[in-house]
């Protein structure tokens, strides 16, 4: 039982590049979400999904897209990376409580 | 938005109890109180949650005020492994959209 798996763990992008952060969970949780955490800050909600085919915006959705074609997977896509998107990204799934992945540390130069 | 207020930092001596306070004066009747902690370079992990009554589990205890406008996370014997940022969060139970503040950074002194 792996829980929530995020890939990659580290990534460096150039400004303007696009990429997808992968997230998969094997707990059959309906609810999944993406957060970002900037240095010295708490987590901020980017997007969330209450089930396959359903997504919605959180606090800071601009510059990010998500899709949920299966219960297991919830990828986060950066459309055109900007230095302001340098952050640690956490994916999580929820049933009664949250289970977080180990994070993706993204640097945009 | 229902928000919480926590001290930025606290210190505790190892093997002593720690009481981490949280104020949530705008809590609504159906909001659950959740506590998570984040160890350095890791994602947050679940600690405990409750609605009205005090709760105990193997990690900690949660004491909820009678008016529910505040709560306290109690670590009974702090260890060095408990050094982390502790987040008090209200779950509005309408989509599980947790809103994290900056939490309390707990330092455990050997």
C-alpha cells in the first residue's frame, strides 16, 4: 500500500516551459487535491477533485490545470512556468483525514 | 472563511507535556477541528481531529473548549521527533477544502 505517490521529486524548469506533476493514490479515495507551499508559509490549495471527472479551483488556481480521468490519478499541469511558481507541491487524498505525498520541489529559472 | 489563530512558535523540554493552543472564534456548528503536523522536508501528516468532545489517540489528545471557539493539542511527553510545524485547521465539511495557516513551529529542547 503506497498511499500517495508523487513524481518527480525534484524539477528545474525554464520560464515558459510546461510540465505535468504526477500524483497517484491506491486507497480508492474520491477526494484529491493539490497544494503549494512557499518557504516559511503554510499550504495553499490550488485545485481539488471530489471524484473522477470533477475538478474545481482552490485559493491559487491561476497558471495551473488539472484533470481527473480516473479515481487513482490527479495530475497537475503548469501551462507556462513562471519564477513565481517556484515552490514545493503536495498532492493529497482524503477520507476522514488527509494523506499527503512526499512533495515535488519545483524551481523555475 | 473560518480561520484559526496559532502562536508562531513554542518550545518544550524533552519528555515534558506540550500544550499547543488554537483559536477559532468563527467556527460553525458543523466544522471539524483537525490537527496536522509537518516534519522538515516532509508532507503534512494527520495527528487528530474532533467535533465537540475531547479526543485521544496514540499520538496526542485534543481538548475542545465548551463553546468550541478554541482547542488545544496535547502531546503528553515531547520527544525530539515531535519537533515540527503543527497546523490547526477547520474542515468545513463541504468539500474537505482545508485552509492551512502558518501553524506553530515546535522546538523540543533535549
